[in-house]
């Protein structure tokens, strides 16, 4: 049986079949994991692709048997960053300011 590390090394050696195998194995579970953070399945799916893109463009050194842990840790990190950026985009400061009524006119 071929392990994740073997598929990753296969990709690093230039064979895209390793990448395809890893995405097939972890694509859906990773998307559902990210959806738990983002509560938006479409954003989770996009972020899953971003995680794989990051992983396969940067090609980090991953210890034997640590591919899944590295993948999920990177996904969690990206999800939390993404979530905080999304929160900043919808801050209350962006809403138009309204004039406040003074308390004397409200009591009347």
C-alpha cells in the first residue's frame, strides 16, 4: 500500500499522479473540515484548493508520516486568517454614520 509520503515524493519528483491521488484522498474531508471554521461550503472548497496550491508550489519538507497533520494544520491556519479578514471586511466602521438623537427628545 502506498502512503501519503510516497505520493508527495512522487509529486516532488515530477509525477502529477501523486498530486491527484492526494487531492482525491483528502479533498472532500479537508473541505468539510474547513467548512467547520468558515460555515460556508463554497468558501471552504475554494480554500481547500488554496491549501493544496500553497502546499504544491512551496513544496515544504514534511517528515515521514506527517503529511496529513501538515495539511490540516496549514488548512486551519489559512481558515483562521481567512475568517479574520472576512470579519474585517464587514466591520461596523464601514456602515454609514447616522445622527444620534439626544436623550431629551427621545423621552418626550
